[in-house]
C-alpha cells in the first residue's frame, strides 16, 4: 500500500494524473517529463503554457492513448496523400 501511495504522489508531483506504470504503458521508454525544465524555461511564462499545463495534467491514460491514435491516423493519412502524389 505504501508503494502505491508513493507512486500516486510521484504522479501528482509531476502534474500528471497517470501513475508511473500508466505513463510507461502510454509513452513506453520515451518519458516526456525529461523535457519539463526546458519547456518551462522557454514557455513557462506564457498564457499558452498555463493553458496546456491545466488541460494535460488532467488527461487520463485513455485520453493519452486516444490522442496518440489520432496522431498516428493523421500521420498515416499524410503519408498516403504524399504517396498518391498530393
């Protein structure tokens, strides 16, 4: 139980509603948190960053998987359009 609480606290500290296990299931070896300091340094003072942070920190695992699938679909359609000569 203590480990579960610790993992939940870590996820909340990072500002994500996902547990570390869920982040791994969604992002695999790619950890988007590794760019947090750089991104916040560049855009942390902007209203756009505040809005992005407010929205994404509440995303569930299912939200992230849906977003990933939508992105893959867009990429596939662009590739098909390019292959078709567009």
